[in-house]
């Protein structure tokens, strides 16, 4: 294959387009993760605190009833 034929051959072009598209999706996903990580962590901490408070209250009630 001559160089001019190589330059005109487009058989690998679609692969490059899919690689570029996949890279764009990965970059977008990383951006979304970076933006949402702090709010999600805040919600998780709040849920954990609520569960701890509810568990402590239930245990306190159970101990009070058993006395």
C-alpha cells in the first residue's frame, strides 16, 4: 500500500470516533462524580446520624422498660 492510499483509507476512522466518544463519556462521568460526591457524603452522614440516634433511643427505652 502506498502512502497516498494509506491517507485515503478510512477503515480505522470509525474506531477513532468511538474512542473519542468513550473518552468524552468518561470525562463527563468523572465531572459528575466530582460535583456530586460532597452532597452525597453529606446525605450519607445525616442518614448515619439518624440511624444512630434512633438506635440509641430504642436501646434507652428497652433498658428503661426492663428496670
